[in-house]
C-alpha cells in the first residue's frame, strides 16, 4: 500500500491545488482535457455524449486567459468540433487529427488507413449481441460496456483483426481500440501542444490518458511545472488514479475547480 504522502489529493483540496498550480501564470500555462469522462459523463451510447452544462462555455473563457486550452481525445475531430465549438484547440483520434488556431490537419501517414478501418467495421457484424462498433474514421472502438460477458470475445476478435490488418490494439475503458501502427498518442499530442509553456496540466480518466501523464513526467524532467489530474467515476482504472497527482470527483468537479480562474 502506498504511503499517505504518495496518494493523490482528492476533494476540495485537489480543486484548490489545481487552481494554485495552473493559476500562477496563465499566460504561460497549457490546460489539456480529455472529453468523455472528464468534460462529459460516460454514457451507454457514445454518439449521445455531451459535455456537462457550462463546460464548453468555461473552456472558451479559459482559452481567453491561458496560453493554450485544448481537448485531447480519442474521438474524431468532427465529433469534437460539433460539441466543443471554436476557440479551443483539438487533438482527435489520439493525435491523428488536429485543429490548432482554427487550422485542421491530418497526420500525413494516417489517411491510407481509412479504407482498412472501413473494412474492419463492415466485418464487425459477427461480434456478440450488445457489442457496439464505433468507427472514428482513422481508428475504431469496440464497446462492450452493455455486454460485459463478451469481453473475452471482443479482445480475441480485436487481436485477430490486428494480425490480419496491421492495426494495433490499445486497451480502453470497457472497450478495445484498433489504431494505425503510428507513433501517435495523447502523449505525443501533449508534447507538441506544450511547446513554450512553463506549466502544463492534463485532466483525464481512461487508460488512453496514461501516455499524456507520461508526457507530463517528461516535461517535469525538463523543468516544466506539471499537474496530472484523474477524473473519478465507477470505472476509473487503478493505473490512472495511481499515476495522478490529484483526483477530481467527476466533470462537475472539473468545472468547480477551474471556474474561479475564468
């Protein structure tokens, strides 16, 4: 069991600590947010996910004060554009699609994988009932949240697809993800977006956020002030909580922590 001093701060103390870290010099600070589970509650139907009331308006106001505010997500850029709006930078599909200062770009090596992903989605009909295949254009996610008994079948199917296509399997919350075999993830996005910043905070809740936490560790080794924030839920993985400096109690706690800085 870790010593008490090694456990992440929680509750109001965590909210205050986040404000203390990122509020010291907003002009040189970057704030990065996952979407699902961080700005939006986890819901059974991924297509219906929406940020909690006030979250998007808060991001816009924060973007007016901080050097960079960005949503870094596994969701496609098109999904994020519809829900986040203008004024906030975006990294979609784990960095394969971006929008920076209003300019949209795709990873130069990713486009050829769209056809592969389309073929895999079309072949997902043989998965067990209750399993949802979500195409993200440049990657896909197979959700078994509503059919937990199908986990072994989903993971076996994903491994089989990966061997046949060259895609890579990545672990995620109650799901399996298939990605092009490119050295791009939330960590590479955070490093690229953090250039010139003296303070960087990342808020996330899923295994896919661990590379972003690792990127903050790399930045800290360079002398950057960092803050790794896990967002609690019934599905928060122990590895994510253990890697964090702070734990906030859901998307509404994210708003409560940062609203005074906007």
